[in-house]
C-alpha cells in the first residue's frame, strides 16, 4: 500500500478529486483543510482537520500525529493580510525569514512548500499524482478556436505572462484583442462574470489561464472544470484556453461534454 | 488671440476643464465629442459636434470646417471592438495600415494621434496646455503615506508598469502587498469599488495609477480628481498614488481638501 498522503486543501473541487483518486487505489489520506479556503463540511467521513493558515505549529503537529510524510497542496489559497494571518510562533518564524510584504500568491505558496520541506516532508504536485489531469494539446471537445479566437488567445497569454512575471493572477479575458479583465484577488469566477458584462459587439471573449513564468508547479496550477465552462457560458464567452501540460483539467470527459453542450471551445495551447 | 483649439473629448471632466481654461484666456475652442465616451449634453453652449469613433472622414471634415489646426485629446477613450467601431472609408484606411488586433488602448490612441498628424493637425498634450495639472512630488493634502503604504505603492508601481508594458490598464489596488485588483476595460471607478470589497483585515488598500512605459503622453495620462478621492473613500481605501509629473490632478486644491476631509493621502511619487 502507498504511504498515507497528506492533502493541504484550498478551495474548489480539486482536493476532493485527489481524495477520490486515493480511495480508488486504496491509498490512505489525511486532509488538512485550510480555513477560509476549504469547506470542512466537504471532508465529512474523510480523515481530516481544519487549521488556520497562520497556525503553523498546529498544522505541523496534526500532519505528524496523523503519520503524514508525503504532502500535496491542492486548490487555490489566497495570501491573507498579516492581520488576518495572525501567525503563531512557527508561522512568525517563517515570516521573519522570508518576509511577507513582497510576496504574491505564488511566492507565498512556494514559501510554504519550502517550509514543509525543511520540516522533512516530501512535497509533490497534483500533476505528479494525477498526471492525467494535465491539459492535452488541442481542443477537448468538438469546437476549436477560430482565427480571431487564436489571436485573442495569443494576446491573453502575452498579458497573463506579463502579469505572472510580477506574481499576480493567472487569468485574463480578451475579446477581439481588447483585454476585458484581469484576475487579481477576486478569483476567476468573478472575473468571468465581470468580463462578460463588458463585452462589446461581435465575436465574444476568451478566457485564458496561464502559469506564471517560473511558477512553483506544486502550488496552484491553473485549473479548469465543468463549473468554469458553465460560468463562461453564462457570461457569453466563447471559449477557454490553457497551456498544454501546464494546467489541470478536472474530469476531462465532463468538461468536453459541457463545452460541446454550451457551444464553447476548451483548448490546450502548445507553449511556444 | 491664440488659435482655435480642437478638443477630442473622451469621458470624464478633463475636456470641460480644458474648455474652462481656454475661456479664461479667451481662446476659442471646438469640441468633437466622441460618442460612447463623452456626453454631448456637457457641451451645450460650447461650439461642438458629436461623432462616432469610426467616422473618420466626418471627424476630419468637422475639424477643418471649424477652423481647427491645433488639437488635443482629453479624457479616456476605450478601444471599441471592430464591430462596434463600424469604420467609414477613412477609418478603414487607417486600420488597413496599422491593424487593430494587437492594439491596446494606448496603441489605439497613439495611432489616432499619428493619423491626425498625417492630416496636418498639430496635436498637443493636455499637459502642454495645462502644465499646472501635472502631479507634483509629495502629498497634496495633510496626510502622507506611512511605511506600509509606501511599500504598497512600490508594489503597485511594479505591477502597473508590468501591465503597462503590454498596454493594458493604468490602475492597480494593493493592500499590505496583496494585489486586490487590476484595471482593464471596467475603468478605475469599478476597480476601486471591487477592490474595496476584497480588502482583508488591517491597514486598507492603496490605488496606484501609472503611465505605461513608453506611453504616448498626448493620450490619456492617468488622471485623479475629487471624484476619484471620493470613490476611494467610499471603498475604504487609504490613499492614492500617482507618478509626479506623469499624471494629471484636476483641481488640486479641491483634491487636497477632499483627501483631508476623507482622511486619505494623495501623493505624487518620484519616478525612479
């Protein structure tokens, strides 16, 4: 039997998918649900505990008491303000070393990963455990981007990489070359809804999600699921693009079906 | 008497301030109000006409018929989709030469400025006419940024310049190092409102507006007015920073008073 997997659970359905995948291969899990991101009720019946992000000592104790040696982070976690973090002595020790001010989301998660490694945990990425979730190249469903959409995707990737280089959000919506919206702390769903309202006449907008240049891939890879497709459909966007091999697609067949049903494309773009 | 000034009016109060300034020195004006950006009703009693952005031939004819030789663009104008632009033959000629797909807002406005120059107009910037509107260095009111705010301003400028390098919005809101929001097509007021709602515990966010690296300064310099201060106050932000000499402050004494009344800082930062 594989050793127990510790899952640091952020928001969204990805941590639950990991639990399912482990159950399918009889791998035991222990979920540490991060307060403010994960919903502990989702983990009823699964070995788990809730912990504040700032409660570093308690988090480490819970993982050790539950026999965790291998650890994965799954689901987005926003960097809190220092006041909201309320760091305990262990988290304060980490902050004293790395500082907090200059960190973006990825910098914050990378720092946490390094901290766990210093404590002797083996930290893996979701893609190491579930490589089949990585977005393939090309359209997932029956619809492919047309020439205008391809140009919008290219512009979206350019802007997303510029944003990522300063460690801000992963998502951009572009319509006919016009950048309708950029993701920061509001999250992708709010971005999609807003950008939908800002669309001008003609062919609709495209959601582009990209990893940050040099991003710690074990932390919060861009993720697309059925809910993302449905949100884009509601907003009147025409498609979703991610970088092939650099984003996670949760339940690929269901995403493809949802895209076909809504008349949207979901495409993996080869990273140039 | 100075020659007649043509004012290509976008949104906001800046074009009206130019009209006032010209009136004060008896300089005649002709306002070309851009549909979808300027409100023609604002120009009742002032020589003006309304024109669609895509009606290039009509715009040029109106300017010439009204004896305009010197021209200024004032107030933001968003790049429309091609479908919404509905270019006439003259605008289509320009688009055929420069393309539209890859243009951001500044690229679009720069292209229009170049086009007017090719047609023989002398295009000046608002700051050439009203240099006193340029933001000075230091706080405008009684309140100055504290250490945390200074760090947030620095982070905001870093992110704004990264965004500007790919010709997207000018404004960013940062709280305690966390980028709460980025401006794209929604405009600064919507950004301020959204970022206010996303604030975490502790010292509030700071609005940072910056020019794009290499921006055509005759097009849409970042602008701050009393309305900006009031919007930030409503949203619970703690201050506004612009680059000294690279942004316009409309009615500096009123902005300083509004900032003091609301307990906010408005500061011009020396560009490093």
